[in-house]
C-alpha cells in the first residue's frame, strides 16, 4: 500500500465540510474589512524566500531543481508570494491594497498535533501602510476572528522589532548578526543570544541594555521613554483597544521567526492547544523593494488555519453537514434515463438529490440511503413508471406513499 507523505494529511468529506465552514467564516470577516482574495502558485523561485525569510524558515524549506535547472521551492508562507504578486502585477492599484489568501504552505518540521509539513495559512496583508491605524486594523480583525469563533482564552503578545533593531544598529551589530540574534530571541534561547552579541565585540553595556529590552513584558506603560518606535506601538494599541482588543501584553521579546519584520509584531496564543499554541503571527515589514518594486511599507498576519480550526472546535460546533434530500432508486427494468432525468428535474428545483448508481436491490439501496442520511427515498418500479407516479418513502418514519411525479418536488420540500 502506498502511504501518504509524512506530515501531510488527507481530509475526509466531513472534515472538508468543517474546513470550508471555517474558510467561509474567515472570508466573510475579511470582506467586512474590505479585503479581497488572491491565490498565488504553490511553487516559487527559491530566491523569493532566500532573500528575507530568515534561518528558521530556510532550514525547513522544500527546495528542488526542476528539469529546466531552475531552483524552486514549495512556499513556506504567503507573505513573500503576495508581495511578489504586487510587484509583478498589482503595483498600479491605489494604495492601500488589502488582500487575503487561504492556501497551503510547506515546512519540513517534525510533525505532531497542530504541526504539519503541509499546513494552511489564512493570510492577510495591507500593502502601502504600516501606520498605527493599519497595524491596529490587523489586531482588530484578528480579534474579531477569535471572537466570532467563540474562542475565550486567547491572548496577544505584542512587540516592536524596531525598538530592538534601533539598539542593535546603535551598538554597531551588523544585519547578519542581528538576524541570528533575533532568531535566538524568537526561540527563547536567551543565553545563546547574549553570548552571540558578546562574542561579536558588542560592548557589555550595550549587550545588557539590549537583553533588558528583550525581557520587558507588561502593559503599555513600559513603552514610555523608549523612543519613537515605542510611541508608535503605544498608538497602535490605543486604537486597537478602542475596537475591543482581547487580552494582551506588551512583550518586547516577541521578534518573530521571519527576517523581514521592521515594526509592530504580534502573536496570538491559545494555551489549551498545548505545545503548538500559537494560532497567529504577524507584523509590519518591508519586502517589495527587495523584489524590484517600490519601497512600500506593509503589514499583515497569518492564522495557522489548522490550529484555528482545532481551537474553534473546542468552543463552537460547526453547522452540521447537509444530507441529501432524496435518493432516487430505479428498480430494474426501469429505464435509468428516466430516473436520471427525474433527479435532474429535482436538482433544478433546488433539491439535493442522488441517484442509485450501483443498480442495487431495493433493500440494499434503502440501506445506502439511510447510511447517507437521506431524508427521502424515491422508489420507481416498472408499474410506477408506466403510471407516471413514484413511491416516496420518508427515511426517518418509514412511511411510504405513491404520488404523481409532478408533485414530488413540493412533497419533498414540505
Ligand atoms: P508564521 O508565524 O511563520 O508567520 O506562521 C503563521 C502561523 O502559521 C503560526 O502562528 C502557526 O499558527 C501556523 N503554522 C506555522 N507553521 C506551522 C506548521 N508547520 N503546521 C501548522 N501550522 C503552522 C508567517 O508565516 C508570516 N508570513 C505571517 C505574516 C503575514 N506576517 C506578515 N504577514
């Protein structure tokens, strides 16, 4: 038996029903904020991600050389592809451009519940602004998503990489070392982060100051006196609070695993998910100029779609999967075309109808109808066909009656 690839999943019909329910809920919320949906390819040139994704994502990328000798990658995330799309085709649209996408991404990680090698992002990007209002809109929208899914114990950790980067710049730490340092801070490997700075010739006073900044956690009051980036963050949080932002902490140790962030950054945790409790991450960044476009500020976030669904299901029961209204059962020697045409007629009137495709006996066809949860079975024998009638069987009561073909749709609907 050929097995599926480790870290990937097949989704059963009932799971797809729930996933589509979540997608539709997310689409509705995104549209209510004026975002429009896009879709980009699964494969991109590897270069797109090498430029700015950072060591975390690069080590986990699925990359390969195609038959034409091109270095390609399966996308590990959607931000870089969406900004490439903007640079290629959307740059003439008026700013801000507000986009979202629901797509699969690939990272070579150790699989466990909530962590997969193929997973899905609900990604949102604002191209053209990273003003406090834009950052605040993202906090507010992600909050609306958590609220509308009934999540209760979610919490935000909000930081600003600019505050840390400003100090790293001042201390003379080069960009490559900054990236390594921030990656270690993101992974909470604080001792190693401190040693990295010290070993690269940073003054002890600067190392202590930077490590102190990264350890700051609390309410917005900790931002006073930390400079203009901190003031901007304060304003972002003030606006988001006015829109009902849920439980949140300012945490300057939140610097994110991807290398492109320049401003406000945030993560949302949902503790009852255990080890993989981070359901969303995002922030303000600049990427467009690296792909040959204008240097526009951007800001965005991505929910881990799979984790969000696990969290949502703990609180909200998705609506039940719909069942067929009827299964049409033509009994031999009834013409299959007669039955198929009848099904077609019922579908055209708005009903969901299946026809028995297995040429089953009546008892087996009824068993199938009940396993599918069909509300009615429509039985057509030779006699019924000749008389232009059908037998309509209510699958929950077992009650069965003959009626004219023309009255079938309204009887099922009633
Ligand atoms: P990220 O934090 O790498 O951010 O991914 C966003 C979310 O995807 C995570 O918070 C997590 O819930 C989920 N996730 C990540 N890896 C996996 C995995 N292996 N299996 C299941 N879920 C996973 C980004 O990718 C940025 N592009 C977000 C962004 C958009 N920033 C600005 N715009």
